[in-house]
C-alpha cells in the first residue's frame, strides 16, 4: 500500500484521501461531543448565576484575576505555537515542528503549574466547597460555595483535558523526532491541533465567566 | 378504607376528576381506534397477500413515491397531527385549571419528610399521614420537603404535585364526594417510599367543623408563628406594627404580596419563597437601604416553623386572602425607596 | 441495489481465519467485536431479567414478604440500570449495527477499528464498576438518580454505579462517532444516501443522539459524583443548589436515550418488513427522514417528564406540544410499514412475526405516550404504573422485539446457519402473549393510581398485579427459548447460504459468514435500494 509515498493507508480504506477525511470528520464529531460535555456545566453556571448574581459576583471577586489573565495569555500563546507546529508539519520542516511542539508542551505545562498553585491557594483559604468551606466576609456563604463548586467543576474538567493533551503531546514529540510525519501525512498533528485549540477556546469562555464578574463595581480589577 | 373488589377506574372524588376522566375516555377511544386499525390491516394484508408460488400481485412496485403515495403520506401525517393537536389543547386547558388555585381556596400546609406527611391547618389542627378536608370547598395545599423530593398524590382527586426541599409547591382540588381516599407518595424517596402514604378524609362541612374544633390547642398557625417570631427575637429588628420602627430591618406589617427593591436595583415580590429565602439566606436578596446584619436561621427554624412564620407575616397583611384584588400596601412604596435609598416608613416615626 | 460483482464463496470467514482467545480480544474486525458485544449484552439482559423476576415475584402479594423494602428498592434500581444502560442502549447498535453497517455500506470495516474495540473495553470497565456495586450491596436510587435523594440520602453504592454509567457513556459516544464517520466516508461507489438501507438511516439518527446527548448525562453524573463523594454541591438545596436542574440535565439525555433504543429497532423492522413482503418499503424517504426528525425533535421534549416537578406552566405547554409533534414521525413509520405489506408477497417467518408484533406493541406504546404528553392526564398518570406500562411497551414491545427480529433475521448471515423455525415461532408467540399479559394490566393499575416503585401496595391492586406476574413468567420462557435454540443451531443448524431470505441489501451479496474483509471485491452499486425485480422469492417456512 505504499503507492502514496510514506503514507500509511490502513487496509480498510480505499485511499489516503478517504482515510484523512475520516479522521477529520471523526475529530470534529468528537469536538461536538466535547461541546455538549462542557455544555452541561455552562448550563448549570448560567442557571445559578441568574439566580444568585450577588453571591456569584462576591465569589468571583475572590479569584485571582492576575493569575487568570496570565494563564489566558499562556494558553493563547500555546495555540499560536500549536498552529505553527501544524504549519511546519505541512511543509515538512521537521526541526521546527519539534521545536514548536515542545514550546506548546512548555506553555501547557506552565498553565497546569499555575493552576496547581491557584488550587493550592484555594485549599489554604478554605475556598473548596464541602465541610471545610469558609468564606470570610461573604454575605451569602452557601451560594458563594455554589460558585466555587462550578469553578472547580469547570476548571477541573478543563484541566483534565489539558493533562490528556499534555500526554498526547509528549507522544507526538517523540514520533515527530523520529520523522514519522511528512507533508503527505501529518494527520495526528493536525487532529491534535484541533483538540488543543478547542481546549483553549473553552478556557477563553471560562476566564471571563469565572474571574471577571462585576470587577468594576467592586472597585477595580485587582 | 375497605379493600374494594376489582375496579377499572378509581373513585372520582374531585371536581377535576370528572374532567380528567372524560379526557381519558377520549384518549382511550383514539388509541383503540388506531391500534385496532393497524392490527386489522396487518392481519388482513398478511393473509390476503400471503406468499403463494408464482403469484405476483399487481402494483408490486408501488413504493409510495407515486402521486397516490404522496397523497397517502400527507393524509396519514396530517390527520394524526390534527387529532394530536386536539389532544394537546384539551389536556393543556385541564392542566391550566389544575395549576391555578382559585383565590378563595382554603390553605393547608404539608411538609414531606422521610417517610411521613405532616399536615398543618390554618386553625392550628395538625395531623400526620392523614388529611381531613371539607367537601365542596376549594382546598390549596402549600407544600415543602425536609429532605428528598416527595410527591403528594391523591388518585381519587386525579392530582399530584412534587414536594421539593427548599421551595414551596402548591396543589389544589375541590372534593365533591364524602369518603376516604388513598394518599400516596408518588416520587421515589427511599426505603419506606411505598409506606409513605395515608388517607384523605373528605368530610361534610359540619363534620369538618367538629374535627377542627378538636384542634391542637396551640392556637392558629399565625398565632403559633407569632410565638416563634418572639421566641427567635425577630422583632428586635423587624417592626411588625406592634413594636416600634428601629430602622435596622424592613417593616413586616403589610409587606406580603408587595414588591420590594433590592440592593442591586432589581425588584422582587414578597411571597412565601422570598420570605423563606430571607430567613434561610438573609443576604441573598437584601432589601435596598439595609445592611446585611441579619444572621441566617438555617438549622434554627424547621420547615414547619417556617410555615408558621410565613403565616404570621401574611397575617400582618390583612387583605391577603383575596390576593388577586389586594392593592399594594402603603408601607413599602418602591418609588420612595429608590429616591431616598431608604425604605419608606410611616411619617410619624421619622 | 445488487452489485455487478458475483459473490465469492470462500472457506475462510471471520470466525475461522484466526484462532485463540488473543485473536478475539485484540481483534479490529467489526464482526468479531459485534459477536463479543452480543455475548456480553445477552449476559446483562438475563441478569436484568433476573431482577425483573424478583420484582414480579414480590408484587404477587400486597405485603412485602419476599424482600425487605431496602432490597426491593435495590432490585428495581438494578433492573433499570442493567437493562437500560447495559442492555438496551448498546443492544442493537453495538451488535447488529457493528456487524452490519460496514457490510451494508460495502466497506471492509468501520472507519476506526481500534476505537471500536476500545468502545467494547470501555463498556466492560463501566460494567465492572456497576457489577462491583451490585455485588457489594447494590444501589437504591432508581435508575433516574434524582437528587437530593441520590446525592445526600441514598444508602447504596451511588458512586460506583454513577462512575460505571459515566464510563459506559464513552463507549456509546465512540460507537456513534464510528458509525457517523463510516456512513459519511466509507460508502461503496454508487451507494448514494438514498440507496442506503433504512437500517443505516436509523443508525445514523441514533448516532446523532449518542454524540449530542450522551456527554450531557456523563457530565450530570460527574456532578452527582462530586456532590455525593466530595460535598461539592450542585443540586442539593442544602448546598444552595436546585434539584430540578438535575432533572432537566438528566432528561435532556434520558429522553433522547429512548430514541437510541427505538430508532435502531425501527431500522431492523424496515428491513424485515420489506424483505418478507418482497417489496420496496413504502415511502422510503419518509421513513428515512422520520428517523432524523425523531432524533432532532427528540431533544426538545425532555420537560414532559417534569409536568408535576414545579416546572413553569408555560414551559410545560411548549414541551407538551413538541411531544405531540415528535409523535408524528413515529406514526408515519407505522403507516408506511403497514402499507409495505399491501400488495406484497408476505411470508410469516420468525423475523416477520417479531416485526408485526413490534408494530402492534409499538403502536400501543406510542399512543399511550400521547396520554403522558397530555398535561392534564399526565398529572394523574405520571409516577404511576401507567408510565411503567408505557415505557415497557416501547422498550420491550419495541426495542427488544426489534432486537429479536434482527437477531433471527441476520443469524444466518452472522453464523452461516439457519435457526430452527418451529421453536422460534413458538417463542415469538410466547413473547407476544406473555408481554401483553404482563404489561397491559399495568395501564389499568396506573390509572387506578398505583405509584411506581412501590414495594407494598393496597390490596385492591392485587388481582392486576398477579395477572402481570403470570404474564412475566410466560414472557421469561419466551426469552429463554431463543438463547437455547440459537446456541443449538450454531452446531446443528442448516447451512444458510449467502441470501436465504431473498433480501436486497449489500450484506446478502457476500458469503455467510462473511470473509474477514467482508467482500471479495469492493461492491459497486448501480441500482436503487430494495430492487426485488430479480430476487427469487421462495417460501422458507
């Protein structure tokens, strides 16, 4: 089946083109599933924010907007490096492909590291819902805790997607180093790029929803 | 209640039951017609067109894409659609009757708890797993749960409603037949779910009056609510027309069924749910002009106590009984609040 | 739709091309995966059936004398969970769908064979979690897991079962994804969308629901697990949450899930009715698009489960009218199937017996659904045995009868042997009669007001309950028989040949059982769907 250069066409496909089409449709379908997966949490968020706007504003003001903004920047940059990695894969620049995959990995790692610090802060300040939840100066503790339930549910699910992406990225870097990807066949890089951008986009929604409620009313951003 | 022999329909003991039964009869007739039609056609075709060696029926290639086929497709889409719209409209109209309690209904409070029903009558009588109601009077149940979701179901009245923790739901009926009827919990609520039932007794006016007279001896719900109000010290901050205005908390006299302006500028109606929320989570919807100094009474007030408090607050607004015609009470005028940033108070107290 | 290629009889088929346990456990062949699914879902079906037997036995008397209340609650919960999540949802798609979709579209395999195998293993892991809970003591929430009971009050293994279903969901998602890609990109040359078998249309619609709905139940159960396991509150009012939100999120999936169960079954029925009438399905495009319409509108009706759950009356109004609209495509299908028999050459073999049984029972199931979509009637009927009867008419009378029709219809293709006709006709009649005796009395019980999930009940309901239990024992025999004679036929059944029924879809052009790559030569489709003009119609009865 090597009539298409180094393209590995699996036996049940008629052509490399069919194989790539299948992968692309499959990935987009998967992302549709992912949208619905996060969608449930977004729904819960909107319902409760509508019901308890004051508590949500108060709780949101307890998040660290500086850290959130930093992480947003980190992720947007990682989307850029990922897009560049796909570009260099498509024109067969192996070294640049590896370089940008590693940069993406580092940025993803930075995001997760910062997130860990943030979670730890929340732990220290008893801001994790449950038996030890405390909210100093919170008027409506039970509903601020509901905000933090959503905060951890949403960012936790997002972070677990980042971790999965991180692991796949490590594998892709090894494969890229071995020269597995060619301009004719770099489907895994392209598909992973779609996934990575999706995870990014989710964060771009999470950041304003969780960190930026009513910042101006409460006397400035920080 | 004596066990009855085999029946196909439960007793029809409420005004709505008769309507529901007619609707049911219509649905059964439509269903029977279509089920029998399809069954007949299938059996008829299976026999008439059964396979016989060498026999090829005429019109074997009819596949529904001819003009005749299209007509058939349209006919059997549009006719069921038409019938189902009748079903929808009839069902919806009955539902709207069921969902809207008449203004003159007698209110009774129900609290569901794993696994019993606790009932409080306005006049003070209390009962467990039983409900006594007078015949030919509209009854409205205001219900809440202390734990899981329950459902107050009386098949003979053809009505039920879920009973949820943390909020009030209502259900109403007008009993038309004296007798004893099953009360079930219809929403699964754990181990003894099937034992969480009892009996609804529909009594004649006279018997009901006798039954009420045997009441709890603790006074009406509103009176019990006032006792609880004093015991919890609510009056230290909340003026209730008996004590003096002290500016720390909104005046409760006449506040029920008015609209108040909240701190964030939005307006909310003072109903059972709002009063309950204000006791449990005082800061959730703070009235504009007041500091959030009120502590939560979560854990200090039971659901039954809450019902008493609400009834007491309602009793401070004398015209609630005819809610639909009640004009806004003069005490809390939203317009004044917005201008001054403080709630209006009776002039003499300023 | 027969191709120009001549079917090649080969000795090598998917069952004998490789040997040993490893060749099965690591296979990428959709046919082998389908067979493994067939085995596991059958196990779960009988396990769920055992619990059903427990329920019916207990309910022969009004008192709770067989189990205590706690045990009874666990029994009906496990019956529901095993049957819905581990039998009905995977049943037709994962066995018949897996086996037939590549064959029907003329492909060598599904688009992603490894993902297909992965979905089987994910199912297995989810099943193990659930079995763990079952062995440790079960769960007593009902299959609906309503909060706050499930998150704060239940004394069962909610976490293990919740995780089991959460994991199992991904198996369903991956199967749906594989089907969608396969149907879009793997069709044989000349096989246009409107030449596809209706079975494939049914599975395409099903896959849409799997992709769009399943992640929502997954995230809902994820939140339930967080609330129960870590007190990270979402739904319990004690944590500031709203228990009704759980119901919205649950039914957003679980109502469409009913269509995951019934749409594949409808696909089977379309094939069977057409083949055994030797006639094109009447209104092919109407049947095809009604599947898609059901999948789309099915997502907009979930609120009809909550007419008494303190939902706003106007929301109820919208959900009610949409529920009537979603009923129309089902009605269209029923009329088209019936019309397909008109002027046909009808043979009443076992698959056809099941198929006409399906039409009858599904018609009743669908019509009683209209009762529950009517707000005025639903207030009285919801949470009673009327609901139980209704959804069993749809899920047993519909989904399972369709499944049995399909298993009998494609048994010759899957294993190359014929099932024995006489005992299978007996079992089809037993299932039909036993089913009606079991569930018809429950409609009356429901209108009488007997609530569902009741361990003890007032004595006046006993007569109908005894009838129902008697029917269940007949139904049980009807289900056991096929397990016996189908297994028997694997060794003693007559060889089937490639096309014993005179059917027209592509899977019948290859040998039975099919070779590992399905077709000796990739088929090229030059004819319209269901062209019986050159099929030899023979009486196989």
